C-alpha cells in the first residue's frame, strides 16, 4: 500500500488557554495525540499568526477570510485513515474544526 501525506488545516479553536495550568494541560493533550499517531506525524505543524492576502493583480490586504488557525501534516494509508486520526485532535474540544486534504507530489 502506498502511504500518502495529508494536510490537516485547523479552523478556529486555537485560543491559548488563560492559565499556566491550562496551557500545560493543552500541551500534554497535543503531545498525547501526536504520540498516538507516532511515525505518522510527518510535520506536527504550528499555529498561524498574522497573515496577508495577495490577489491575482498583485494587490495585498492584511488578513485572510479563511479562518485557518494552524496545520499538521500526517502520513496515512487513506483519506479515511487520516480523518480517523483527525478525530482525536485536541483542537476539536476547543470548538475548532479540521479540514483534511490529501497532498500530491508533482515535483
């Protein structure tokens, strides 16, 4: 079976917990989730910060309308397998959602 890469694009749910204890608990939840996936975590990713949008005419505006807050890249046997992994993501408990995309190597 060929293993593919999948981008998990996070939408919302990325607010930093307000107390050090809650921040530690959040980091532990993410660590446990990544640990459960193991070697399937190709890139644990990061949250997104400030953004800009570049239009086809070259104009630039601050921000985006996508609502994306971060990403992770996984390897998995199928889209269904990647979706099953995504279901355990701690972001979902914070009211966020996850868009899962299979990527293709073209170069």
